[in-house]
C-alpha cells in the first residue's frame, strides 16, 4: 500500500511522560501498547476492565506502565495522580462509550462523560508540566440531521440520546476551559479534541458491538445476530484514530495553540457501509461454515442510521490520512480473532499489527 500522510515521530515520543485515562478500555489498551513501544513513560488512570475476557489483561499491558485504578468522576484522586505523574502530554479516553447503556444509566453517562472531562481539565490546571491535552469524544457529538454529507468541525453539537448529548457537552466543556484558562499568551498548555467514528479491531468485547459479537459467534459456531442491518456507520480500524490523536498531540506540543481546536478522524466514504454489508464481508473472510440472522428489535432504542465525518481539516493541516481500506480493516480484525482462537500470544500479535501499521 502507498505511504500516505505523515507518520508520528517515535523520537519525539521516546521518553515523553504521558498521562492516559481510559487505558484499560479497548482503544486505551491499543494506545497504551503503542506508547510503550515508542519508549514513553505512561501513567494510566481508569476503572478496572469492564469485560471478561479483556485485551488489557490478555496483553499484559500493566507490565509496561504505571497502571492506576481510579474513577474520573472523583476529582481529588485524579488531580493527585496527575500531579504525581508530572506528564508532558495528557490523552483523555476514559468514558461511558456506548449508546444503548446510556438509556439505562443516563446519570452515570453524564457524570462520566461531562464531569469527568471537566475534572480532567481542572486537574490539568494544577500541573505546569503539561504541554498538550487531547480530549477524545465521538462523531456522535454532532447534532445528527441524517445528512448525506460528512459533519465538519464547525457543525453544531447535539445528540438525541444521553450518550450522544453527553459527548456534545464534553466538547462544550473542552471549548470553555480552553477559552477561559488556556488561551492567554502566558499559557504553556494547548488543548484539542478528537472525534472518531465506529472503531473496530482485535480485543473489543463490549456489549452490543456488531463486529466482536459477530466474530465471537463465529468462534462458537453460532449464528451472528444482526439487529439493525441497514444502519450505515463510518467503520475504521482502531489504529486510524489513534494515529490521529498522536499526530495531534505532537503538533500541540510543538506548535501550541495553532492546533488547539476540534478535529475529525474518520474513514474514507467507501468505508461507510451498512451493518449487513459488514457482516457479509466478515463471513467471506472467516471462510468457514458461518452464518448470520437478522433479528430486528421493534422496541429498540433510537440509534442514528446515517453519520459520516468530513476529515478534510485533518488531511490538510495534520497531513493525516486513513491508511487502511475497509477490506484491509476487516482482514486485520478477523485475523486478530483467528489468532486468539488459535491461542496465540496476543500481546505480541497486537504489537506486530501496530508495527505493520507504522510502516504503511
């Protein structure tokens, strides 16, 4: 595959102190391993892994970092942990990250995603060593109008459900803190936010996630259940937005407030396909006697049917480009679960996929 865009600079990251929230989650685990592979001194702050099994324990991620178990809804322990770590860069991934659970636990969703972000930013004010903060939200932070066009960074924040609106609120909190406390000439810290679409890849065991649910069904020899086959999502491998977050953090550290804005990191339009199409592709790649069944829930909660991101700003100003087409993304993901099924060393295999991605 042709080398596209700018790669992160391992020399820049080597020896950097990074404070990473949500390091026990799906994206956080991949990012922890990537940071460790570049020689970063990583402090993670998160609740224990939510699922069993989970990639964090499977890949022995804690062995290569200072892993702290804590709740971002509690301000003082978070602040104290950041002061002790004295990080150069803060990456905030801790969140209640799913739409459907937000209907069952709306207060927890808002407390985590809104006040958790405020706590993180307030803690950052106490640590003069911090030069760059990247707050990770979601493509669902936008007021969804079911537009055919991709959403741009200046579109209105919103959200139909508690999860989506909490992500819009998180963006507003980030903007308010940036303007109120980190915009003066005396400020040495730059704050940005990153918004990504539906990420897939090895090690995701969250509930109501079509890719892991489908592949785990294949591994058990069962039919995969599809509840919303016509919903279109911007599918991307987990390493794609993580690459964007790292590039953004580099530029914030080097160039300051020039890049202190919101940024979209989504796939090409060709990677936005219906759920049913995704499952058919995974069936073909798995290559054995597997099947799926459509079971539409008439009482299902509201979920957006169409949502795309316009990433022109990241392409033009960060020189960030998606490296993997949808078929490659699915092959990488299916192969990860196949290796798991064959009882491979999943830390080594996950690190190998990171290295493969770096040289694309």
